[in-house]
C-alpha cells in the first residue's frame, strides 16, 4: 500500500493554523495574556537552541568561549539575519508586541549573571602588580576618552546616531565608556581557560580590567543621572545610588554574614537561605532601577558583599545553570532584535562603523600594550595584555542596551557598537594565542589549552 504525499491544501492549512495560533486573539488583533505566554515559550525554546548550537560550533571550530557564540546567536535571530532571510517567520515568532516580555526576562538574566559575577570579585587582585596594573588601567581609561573627545563631534553631525538634544558632553562620556570597557567577566573566563589564573600576566590584566570596568560603569551612571531628567532626577540617582551602595557594603554585608555561617554549618544551602539570598538580589536590583541607574548595578553590588566559601559555591551550583543556560540567552536575543546591521547602508555609515572599530582597538589594544611596555613588561607580555584588554563581550552589550533603552543612542549607532563588541571579543583569544600563548606553551610557561568541550 503506497503512502500518498500530503496535498498542498494540507500544508497550506497547517501553515494557516500555526499563523492563527501565533496571532493576537484580543479585540482588533491585540495580544491577550495567553498570546504572550504562547510566544514566550516558543521564543525561549528557539533562543536556547540557537545559543547552544552556535556556541558549540564556535567552540568546536573557532576555539571561542560559549558566551561568544551566544552573542552571535542573538544577532542571528534578529532582523539582521533571520529577519533578512525569512522576515515573515521572524516577525511571527518575535512580534514587536512581545519585546517587553522578552526585555523583562533579559534583565532578570543579565541581573542574575552580574550578581554571580559579583560573588567572584576578588579584591586581592588589586594588591599585586600595582605599578604595571595602574599604568595599564590608566591608559585603558584615558586614551579611550581622549579618542572619544575627538570622534564624538563628528558622530553628532550624523542624524540618528545620538538622541536629539543630547549634549556633546554626555555623548562623549557615553562613547568613552563604551570604548574604555573591558569585558571583565569574560576576561576572567578566558584567563581561567587559558591557564593564566596564577600567572603574572593574568593577575595584572584582571586588576586593570576590573578598574577600567568600574570607571566605565561610574561614568555611565553619571550619564544616566544627568541625561534628560533634570537636576532632581540626577540628584536622586547619584545620592540614591551612593547611599544604597554604602548601605550594602557596610550594614548589608554584616546582615548577610549569618547566611554564610548557616551554609558552612549545614554543609549545603537550604531553600530558606536561597530564598533570602534571591530576595536580597531583587531588592537591590529594584532600588538601583527605581533611583534611575540600572538593575544590574544593584545585582553586582549585592553579589560583591555576599559571603564567600561554601556559600558562594552552593549559590553558584543552584543558580548559575538556570541563569546562564535559560535566562542570559534572552539578553543576547533581545540585543539581537535591536540590532539592525542593514541600517549601516551607506558609505558614510560604513566608514563610521569601521572608524569606531579601529578607534576602539587602538584605544585598548594599542594603549594598554604601550603602557605595559613603558612600565617594564617585555614585548610578548605587553602584547598579550593588550589582546586580552581589548575584549568587550557581554559588558559592552549591557552598556549599549542601557543607552538604547534610555534613548541616549539610536538603532544605527547601537548596531555599530554591537558589531564592535563582537569583533573585539572574537579576536581576543586567537590574538592572545598568536602573540603570547603559543610560545608560552611551547616553552612550558603555560599548560596546554584544555579541550573546549570541557569548558562549555
């Protein structure tokens, strides 16, 4: 008995049913709560699939960390690729009505991630390699802001790159922060994967990267506090942010200390301790958001004061898998949905995009290399420092998403900065291996790079 192929009518009817299911069912085609739920779970499934597949391919064939592949996967799911090749399918799966829901999930993911990063923050890195680290940090901040002063007036002559009415001062500060940023969490991950955690180069780079990120985030806080909100909003943001930070690092740290002792005593983290910990994260994120800065600041600050030892291990074991595998990819996809590489559609905009990329590389790789050499490091070590400091990764996506959400920059500049973040991040590991890692491994100074599949 032969099986008859499905008729065109059946396929057409199937497509119609799927399209109807993914359409709004409220008055006038508006989305109902059920419609948001249907889209959310489909989106989340595709986001996780895309991030794992692209991340695996990046590890397998390019030797890149999983998170680099996830950055690229977010762009693939957005209008720059899926929307370009299959616009109807992309628009059906990711309609504009659902972006706010995805945004909330993205903020939870990136907030939790920064909370976990805060629990790994090591103040002892600042006590080592002081002279070289200070020189590299200072150059990694000063040169980007000097170059931002030079290029921002040119960028402001192009309509749509910055918000209308933004001052040149705020625009320069924002561009300087974007260029000066080093992806501290990714830098730490690369250093661990490459066997540099206990090396002189690793300590120096982590110290410099942490300082540069701290300054960049402080500058961003100033921009957010002063942009478009008037003096009252600025005062609330600055005073409220400082007050909450001081409370957390003094009284808050002492209040949280018993949680660490409870985990040490029991040998594991109970659900009650986990609930209190997550409530502390949420209230810190809420306060920083409410005063006008951003939730991720609250998450990171709360993570910094959390108990260490067994407590931090248990927290990572219970929270990190869900945050990294399910929630954080939503942030990459939300960034990808806002990335319109097709907006860089003229010779002028292409020149601007390339100029931003070249300036960013010069400002970090070039400046940090020169500073390391002047502070006494040998040529190979200085090149390795420059290669690692040039990586921007997730931190860059966070800062430019804040800029887009707050109306500081437009979609075209956002897309250019996403491109810069991806390129500088992808080039970090191969460039480091070329200028430092390969010879260091041949001489036995560093161990062999572990198999990428073991570090996924």
